[in-house]
């Protein structure tokens, strides 16, 4: 029973809404059509009034003796007088152009003779208004100007011989006088009114419209015979005459494509001029919106009644629903609490595992870093020890003693490195002015044996030819680590290169010192550039490196409040990789006193 009642109620509501829709749509359409008829009458009256102002003008000018004489006497002075006369008449009457043609359609005088688009010298024998005037009738025609390219309404009158020749027939047509009227101002008034108005000719082609993009579009199919006549008369100057829209089964006009265009209800009024028809287009969307609003109001009333009934019914079920929701909430809370306890235990166990894994990772990173940093001085000690042994064998004790002093300096550097391992545990450290040029020369001296072994041609480019120190904020050990890692990385990239070259450039720029290290090796691929400063990332063979050199370099630069960037150089610049390091400048240290030096 309840289901049947719901079905009957729904059906009644649907029928009611359907009736409201059609009633409101019909009422709105009738009101809109009545408004359209009133506006059409107004627009048609204004158009006919604008045309009637010029209908008499061609016949009046054609009877003037000056015009008739000009067709017999083609002398320049007479033509100049006719041109000036037609120009004055055009200015006073508001006509766009007035011009005189002989019986061959050649324009011999025109009001626009002094303009770039003068009609003088042009033939218009193919225009219907010329042919009608040559038959002794008044001609009318709308077309796009063949000379100016601007559309207009043409009206013409025959020029007969009259009393000029006593031997000729008075009704003989010797020429045609035509007036071109611009209707653009009328079209602009339509556009400013904000209404959809258009004027079509006898072939259904839109010649005037409140929407400029609708002009020279056809409302329906044009016969092949009519198209041939349009082309012969050059009426629309080669316009394509595409369809304006599609006439649907409900007699509405769809302008645009389906789903994007606009539908219109059309109202038309025929005019006496050239079979023209004035059209007023009513957008269907506002009519549908009005019907939709009425349906929405009716639906709202129906919904309100239904909601009232449902509310009365809801009051009876509310208590039972609240009890059921409370029971469901209790059960959900109990389940949630048990899941929270389980997740907490799991997270605690996972946290313990992560802490242990972090400890192991930290130990591994520290061990790898110590091995990497101690390897460089040990390599130098090994080199200097081997060289010192050879020097002693050759009885060159002085040179061997120099090598042993260098070994002692490297051992002190190892001690300093071990003391500074705590820098990995905290950010930053004590910074003081350090001569970057001196540190670079020291590192190059350490790597001299490898530079010679790899036959690397290197160049140190310094400002002022390196005659002065360049001070940066840092400490000697970390700057030597930074330079050593960058140069060793460049030397690794130069393995197997035919003519290896290494360039180190230092430049002072404002409050920063820039250090470039460039090589002509194979460069870096995209993956290497992306992960270049990640720990344990290396492109070397297994066992040839730990992948910590550039990672440590990056950390040193960050601690010194600098920046580092890597890129591949263009082939035009030699190719290879380029590392750019930016470090903060430091003031030169004050010279120490004699007492401080002795202390």
C-alpha cells in the first residue's frame, strides 16, 4: 500500500511539473513574439525611412543639364565641375557616393573622385541597378562595393538625352546616375540596442545584422541559378556565403554547433524593397530559463509538502535512530581503541628497529668517511716515503730531508683530520681567514705525482696573476679537503682521455670568492647530475671508490655557508664537467706582533 501511494504521488508530481513547464514556456513565447513584432515594425520603419531619403535623389540629379552635358562632352573642365557638384550633393545629403556612368557602364564622374577608392574609370555594367536604369527604370541593389570593398545600398536612375539634341529621341538613355547609401550606422544602432536583428535579401543571404559575424551568411539553401547570378553581379565580392545556422524540426534556428550554439525563435516581416525580409531572433535560452524557474518553484512547493510529511514521519523514528546510532558508535569506539593499542605496539617495535638501523648506518657512514679522508694523506706519505728512499740511495740527503718534512706535515694533517671528525656530528665550526691560493697550491703539490703520471696539462688561473692572497672564511684542513676531493674527482674523469686538461680558476666577485674546477673528460649523465652529492653514489667501478668524496665536499661547503653547483660544459667550450664553488670572503688577518710570534 505504501509503495503504491509513493508511485501515485510521484506520477502526480511529474504531471504537474510537465504542465507547469509547457504553460510557462507557451506564455513566455507568446509575450516574446508580441515584443518581437513591435520591435520588427520599428526597425522596418527606420530602415524604409533611411532608404526613402535617397530614392528621389538619382532621378533629380539625372535631369540636371550639367549631368546630361557631361555625357556628351567628356572634357576635363566639365568633368571637374560635375565631380565637384556630385561631391557637394553627397556631403549635404549624407550619401556615401554619387557617380555618373555612360551607356557602357564606365564611370566618368564621382563624388569620391579625390579619394584613393575613386569610382572614376571603373566599369559597373554588370550591376543590376545599371542594367535596370539602362532599360529606363529606377534600379535598386545591395552589394559589396567592387572598388571600395564596403557594402551599401545602390539606387540608380536613367539619364535621358532630353532637349540636348534636337534630332534624338527624348527617351533615349545615354547614361546612368547612381547613389550609394551606407547602412552601417543603422546596423550599429541595432548592435547597441543589444537585440538580435538581421535583414536578408530575396535569396536569404544576410546583408545587415546586429552581429557583424552573421553578415553574408545564408538562412537557407540558395539555388544554383541564384548563385550564378550572384557571382555574375559580384554582389558579395566573392564571400563564401556559409550557412548561418540549421533549421530544426521545431522551427527554431540553431546558430553554431550542437552543444555549443544558440537556438532562436525567429519572427520575420517582409519589406517592399527588393524582396528583403527583416528578422528578429528571440533566444530560446531565456524562454527555457523562465519555464525552468517556474518548474523549480513548483518543484520547491512539492518538495516542501513532501518534506513536511517526511518530517512528521521522522519524528516518530528519531528516537529509535538515535539509540541505534549510539550503539553503533560504542561498538566503533571499542574497535578503534583495540586497533590503536595494536598499532601503538607495532609502532614501538618499528621505532626500536629504526633506532638500531640508524645507529648501524651512522657507524657505517663514519667508518667510510674516516677511510676516505685518511686515504688521501696516506697516499701522499707513501709517495714521499718512496721518493725519499730513492733520494737516500742516490746520496741526496737534502732533498730526502725535504720529503721527510713533508711526511711529517702530512702526519700532522692526519692528526688534525682525526681531531676534526667531530665536525660530522655538528654543523659548522670555528672559521678564520684562510688563503685559498696557498691551499690550492699545496693540494696541487700533493697531486703532482698523479698529474705527471696521467700526463694532465693543468692551469691555475688567478686574479692579478696570483701575486696576492685571496682570503676566504674557513679553516685550512677543510679547504684542503674540498680542493683535494674536487681535483681527484676531475683526475678520475680524465682517465683514458687523449689530451687531458685541467683548469682551476679563482675569481673575486663582491662578497664571495668563486672557484671553478673544469676538465675535458666525458662529462656527467643526467642521473649522475641528479645524485652527484648523495652519499655512496659513484660512477666508478666496484672497489675504485666509496662515493663519499663529493658528499663530504658538499657538507664542507654547507658548513662554510657557501654553495656548490655542477654542470656539463658545452662542446664549444671543450666539453667535460665543471664544478663551481662559491665561498664567503674574509678580511685579511692582521699581522702578528713580535711578542705574539715568539709566544
